[in-house]
C-alpha cells in the first residue's frame, strides 16, 4: 500500500473551561479524545456521529484552524502542526475545506470570480492573464455558468452558493477536501446534485475526501470507509459494506436503525436511545456510551474499552463484541 | 472541461456590468426616499457651490480695505454690510466657508484614514499590536480634546507659524484628536468580522494578510466608515470654528467662520452690528445641521444595525 495521504494519530483537542477573574482553568471540554484516521489518495472517508460528537473539530484541527492538544497529523508525510507559517501556507492549496453553511462562508462584498481566483493569484499558481480562464473552468465544472463570474454572492441561491464554495476549493487542484456537512443546509433535491458533483469530481480528479456528516444515507452513497464518532471518540470504523451489513457497536446499530427506509410497511427493530449525548466536559467513566447503551453491563462503567480490530479493516471499541 | 472563447466572456462581462453597482444603487434609491436626508444633502451641496464658486462673481476681494465704507449696514451694494475695515461681509463669509469646509473635509479624511487603518490593524492582529494602538487611543481619549487643542494653538502662536500654514496645521490637529474614537469602532467591527466563516475560508485558502485585510475585511466596514466620516465633517467644522473663535486656529486676515464670529466678542459690534456675526454663525449652524441630518439618513440606509 502506498503512503497514506492523511494520517491522524491519537489526535486530542481539549478546550479549556475558564472561570473567574484570573481565568483559572477549571476543566476541559474533550471535543476530540484520541482519534486516529488514515486516508489513502483518492479515497473517501466518512465521519458520522450526532451533534456535539466532535466531528467538525476533527476537520478543523486537521486544517489547523484550531490548535491540537495532543497527537499527530501528517499530510503527505508533513506534520501539519509543526510547520512554520510559510511552509504551512505553501501546502494550504493541497488541502481544502468546504463549509456547511453556504451563506456565511462567502464574503458578501467579494465578487464570485474574485473569491474563486484570488487564492490562485496569492499563491502565484497562475499568471494574472490566465486567472479568469481558470476560474471559468472551475465554475463550469461545478455546474455554474460563465456569466456568473462578476456577480456578488447575494445574487445566488443556497445550492449555487455551495457550488461556488466547491469551485473555490477545487480551483487550487487540492488532493484532499474536507467537507464539513456540505449538504446539510440544502434541501434534498439540491443535496443530490451536490453529492453527484462530489462523486463526479472524484472520478475526474482523483480527490480524497474526508466527508463529515450526520446523514448516514449520504455517507453510504459516497464513502468507501466510515468512522462512527461518539463524544469525541471513535467507536467503530469499517468499510462501508461491512459497516452497513454487520454493525458491531451498539451505537452504530442505533444510528443505522434510525435511517429511514423507503418501504413503509417494513417492520424494523428500532433501537431508540434514551436521553441526550452527555457533556464532553464531564464524560461518563469507562465506556462513554454506557449511560445510553441498551446492553451495558458492569464492566462498561469502569473500564474504557479498547479500540481493537475484529475483522479485516473493521475496528470497534466495545467490551461485548 | 469546457473551453470558453474569450470573446464570449468579454461580451458577457460588459453586458453584466450594471450588476456591479447594484448594492450601491439600492442604497441610493433608499436614501432618495428620505426627504429630510435629501434636503440636508441639498443644503450641503448648495453651501459648497456657494463658497467655492460664489466669490468669483463678487466685485469685492477679501482684503481690499475701503475706509469710506466702514461698518455699513446691509444695503444694495453690500448685501450683508461691511466690517470695520470696509470689507464686504458676504464675500468674506463665502471665502471663510472655503476654508472651514476644506478644513472640515480634509481633517475628516485624515482622521478616517488614520483611525480605520490603526483600528483595522489592532482588530486584525490583536495581542501586542492591539494593546499598543488602543492604549494610545485610550490615552488621547482621556485628555479633554478642547484644552488639548488650545495648548496646540497656543504653541503655534508661540512658535510664530506663518498664518498660511496654520490652516494645514489646524487640520492635522483636528485629525489627531479625531482618530481614537474611530479606531475603536473599526477595531470592534474587525474583531467580529475576523471570526466570521468567510474569514476562516480565507485562512484555509492560505491568503496573505494584506489581501485578507484590504480585500475581505475593509470592504465590509466601508458603509460604517462612510456614515462616520459624514458625521465627522460637522464635528470638525465646529471644532475649527471654536479654535478660530478663540484666536487659536486660523488667524485673520484669512477669514473663517470661527474668527468672523469673533466680532461678537465686542459689545458694540454685538449689539449694534449684528450683520457682522449673524451670517457666519448661521452658516456654521446650517452646514453642521445639514451634514448631521444627511449623515443620519445615510446611517439608516447603510448601517441599519446601528440604529437605536
């Protein structure tokens, strides 16, 4: 197997909770607690989990939008968090982010063409004369029209704006795209268009995606491998087929049972989880999931389950498997 | 991938050019519906036109002394009368307006430039840069500006600065006391803008600081700047008048509205010859009120969030 494009080893990200006049640190929100991911070139890894499970923080830490607490992030063998500002700037074009909210991720006062082309100019990737052609290429390959180039973001619909965001990332010819819930702000018909655009671009350009989502059906459509996160920790990773056929962790089972199916008469065993996700500032002892797990036994309360391999490429963190 | 013929693209670009100013046009249209703001704008423009073009049609000059026509009340030849040296008051009021309006405009521009630049740097870089700039601003804000200007004015007289230069130095003085408040406001805007998602996108794209500041952040505070700048002109004209009234700003014989009102310092002139001090006083009043009304209208259009 070739060198992985992205390697995340034991990543931890704790946000301090401060109190009082002197900003004493009284605790930590463990947003990401020991996560490991490897991503091969051209592969799509799906990261799923409910709100507050830390999936977005993983993406943002990989791009160094926030600093890590512990662990290691290697992109093409380079340790992202130990690069100098100029070295970091040099590899920025190779790893891009697509935002969840297409309304706030575009500057209202910057023309679409400038928003897409300015990074090319700033990095000296294209001469001034060619920028417009590159931008037009990117617009067209994202399903927008060439005459959109001189317009402002407020003249577009949500779906079109998301395409602009994608074009902005694509024009730099990245190798990795981190997509942070790129379709959850869009309505279903537009979601389909954008997802098809994602898979088309992957075929033509060999992109690798880290696809962050809470929508399992979207992830199933797009991803070759899937990781399930709960309260900052990975509970199960497997290939897509394996995960959907043979989910082992009770949390994964519960998630899968909640995916709507288009057969109304089919009786399914819904696993309904009680309560909310616990606070990451004060996570439960032992297995973090034991407070909501229908199968929890005594050991779950005391001992943290090991994240171990149970099949080919299938890892799970549960005492009962 | 589609190759696009450049001719087509260029054609499209010219066709779409009206779109470019759509935000600007919207604002103009909204503003034109506000009758009060429009009338304020008209008064300001009239004042400018009168002051800069009016004296060209006057048969009198500013410093021509006419002993035969001293302290005459308004009549047909001298619409607003003459002063103690026989100079035409109307001509002098208009010429004074040139100086007062220029000082107001120029010192506003300078303080907006300094204030927005320093405020933007403080808000963008935070940390030590922010501390240094904002502490200097705080220091300037703690000193009451009028006494500070008085001290400056007294220094100018002490150093015997030629009257021609005084006007420019007064501009500098006014912008020196004007920028801190502005820098504060711009810094606050910057602090909130830099946390917005599109700025994180700029980080991920690896854009240079210069581009982030000037292409992404500053365009977003331009509406606010326009509003503040407009309201500041009025303030600057007032401050200049106050200084000149006390004989510390622009010195006679160069007329400004401020040093013309100085006539009211003299009990006889004040009681017997109102044509000496009412015209410049009214000019200040009308200009500043008109600018403030127009500025308020602009604020409603460009910066609706600031509305109380």
